[in-house]
């Protein structure tokens, strides 16, 4: 079956061609198609200007997200979007991210301003033909990440390309071409001019990928890991354990679990949380990472915990990721897995409704008993909940009786 995004992108190419414009698939989707992979999205390059693209597809079906740089989004059915960019050559970069000016041009000039040869090819979906002005097919076949033209010039234009070079090499299981690798090592410190948000986006892609260990090792070899994470100990044994933890995670682990595994030997309050803030991660991401690192260190004593404590912990939506992290930590350190096995067995034999049953008592019930809201109020609720989770009480009447004993409420 044809992928809906590819089908719509082909329709965009056909429509532009009917109007007399050049139009081709461009960039990463061409790379992925040649590798036999399903592209995540499809980009189209054309000699039509943004205004002509808008006139052709209509204002209601286009978004001018980067019209000044020749980029429009064309909206298709079922929320499919295709980026349509005008062939362009770029002026000098003054901020390490965007060119000072752009000029529209022919496909060959457009290819020469792109980052890496494997991303600089075009594909004609109507004639099933690759247009390769940068020898991208050769590098793709050889498994090489090579900057187009002079590597230092490409990296000066956009310093994020330093990270992208490593990400492509790691996730595709390619090697960095020697001159490209040398430029990355030379310019690693210049990554600091890139915004935290853009760096974090690259880290999300690397740490959520099955080859996350290789990505972090290559960052280290290129001098980029110390720039992104200066807090990590400059100690080969510590780096090796971190790599082993990343390797031991399930292949499809998400970004938060990957970052927690990388940072899990570091103090949470002093280092892990500040790293998350520096990278401008969302509150949700930060809280997940902090919780995973914090709780993973507590599990050694889990065999001695009450049922209530076990149930409270494993009712958490990330409890399975916690066990995956804890297992990876202990295996990387050569430690015993007894506590982790105990937790895994508990989780396997305890149904969800037993882990987190509806509470037998609420705050309104306590108010009805004559207990005023305050510190003691919360403490009574917690103790009643613990008794319920421990199997000591199993009815609302028993919960009320216990609350009266704990809180001194009126007997009615």
C-alpha cells in the first residue's frame, strides 16, 4: 500500500509539474527511500516561488511557515502535510543558524547548500529517477556521513549540524568521513551558541533510538558529550557504565528513560534537575526523569517494604520503566538482581485493580466526621489508605472507624 504522505507528496509534485514548474522529492525522504525505509515525512523542492505555491494550492491549504526562506506547508487530507521549498542558495550565516539572505536558483545549487551528501539528493517520483549532484548515493552505499563541500563551512552555517552529523552516523550505523569528523572535533565547543531547545530535540532523537549507546559514544569521541553534559564525570569507567546502561534498555525505550539511564549516577537535586532545566525540557519530561533516577536508588530494600509502599510505587504509570532502569543499572555495575526480581514478580502477580483500588475514604468523609482540614487531615487519609493497601481494612465502615481512632472525629 502507498503511504498517505508519499501519495499526497506525489500529488503535489504532479500539480506543480502540470503548471510548468520543476518539482522533486528532496532531502531525508530520498535518503530513506534509497535505504528501503519508510520516511517519516516527505519534502518537495521546486522552482515555484512561495507566492506561486500559495496561489496554486490556495490560502486555506497553505501555511507560510518560512516564506522568507522559500518554505511553505501544503495541507493534505487526514492531517497530512508536505513541506514545499523553493530551490535556493544562501548568503552568509551570521548567527550560526540562519542565512542573512536567500536567492532562488537551480536544483544543483540548492543541493550544494545542504548539510550532508546523503541528505542532498533529489528524487523524481513520476519517473522513478534520482538526481544526485553531491555523490550522495556513493556515500549511502559506503555507509559514510560526509559534509557537502568544506565541512567547517557547513558547520559554521549551522552549529547544530555538529550534533546532526553524529546522530545520522549513530542511528544509521554509518561512519563519519575523516575530514567531517575532524571538523566536528575541532568545532565541538561552538555548539554552545545553539539554543537549548534545538540541542534537546537532537538528544530526543538520539536517546530514544535503539543505537543510543553508539550515539553517546560517538558524541564522547568527538568532544561533544562534554559540551552537552559537562556535569558527567570525566572518568572512563563511569562513561563505560553509562554506555552499558543505555545498551541494556529495551530498544524502543523513550527519551526520558534514555536520559535517566545516562544521568542515573548523578545527584538528582544538585545535577539531574538542573540539567533538565538547562535543556529547557518540559515539566512532564523533567518530572519523569527525576522520578526515575530518584526512585531507582530506593529499590534495593524493596523486599522489606510493606504492601502499601510497593503498591503505591507500582501504581505509578512509569513503574515498568523504573524497573527497566534499575535492572540496567545493576547489570552495568555487576550487582545482584534479587531486589529487582522481587519487584518484577510482585508487579506480575498483582492485578492493576489491587495496585490502585478506589479509596475507601475521602476528604469529604473526614469533614463529615468533624475533622477540620489541615496537616492532620492529610495524615489520617494517608494512614487509612495504607491500611487499605496493606489489606488491614476492606470496607468504608472500617475506614471510618479507623479515621475516628486516628483523628478523634465526632462519633455522631
